[in-house]
C-alpha cells in the first residue's frame, strides 16, 4: 500500500504552522527544529507514520504572501483524516482559525475546511465507515 510519508511546505512562520498542526493532529510531535544562524529554519512535525517538513523561505527568497488557494501555483489544500472532528473544530474556532468552504452533509463522513494563519487551506475528514465504497461516496 502506498502512503504519504511527508509533505514539505514553505511557511512564513514555523511556530504558527506548528500551533495549527498540533490542534488538527494532536498525535503529532515536533521531531526536529533546526535554527541555523546562516541558513533558513526548518522543522519536522509528525507521528511514526508521516510528518510535515516545514521550512522558512530560503534567505534570498522574496515569497508572495498571502497564499491564494486555487489561484496561485502550489498546493490548494492539505487533507487529513482525523478522529473527533467536532472537538478539533471547537479548538480551531477557539484559537481563532477561519473556516473555508462548506462541505455537504454526508452519511459516511464529515468534512470541514479551515485556513491556517498562513492561508493554507486544510480539509479535515472524519470517516464513519471503513468500507471504501462508503468512505469515498460523493453524495453532495
């Protein structure tokens, strides 16, 4: 079986990215956080199966900010299958994160979309079935 091992993303603020990820993936821990004096900072946050490789822009870069999902080149959203989506939603709202689009009500899953402080859009999905025909049924 193929799995996503890691996703490498450049972010303007690693600490802000880590704060968001800790809410949506509470089992993720910071594995490494490197702050060289002569280069860009990078960090890995994840569990034993997968992780996010976060890095600041290279020192000579002039990144465009904020990210405009579905308009700029690059990732449109990052999706995570999670447990207890209602609890995660409550924590994200309490922390001030903003919702993105609304997802249709579906029998075998619940999906929510949120923006982190950088403007990356995250799709969070909780499945209520282990049957792939039900999990990936698009009812809306």
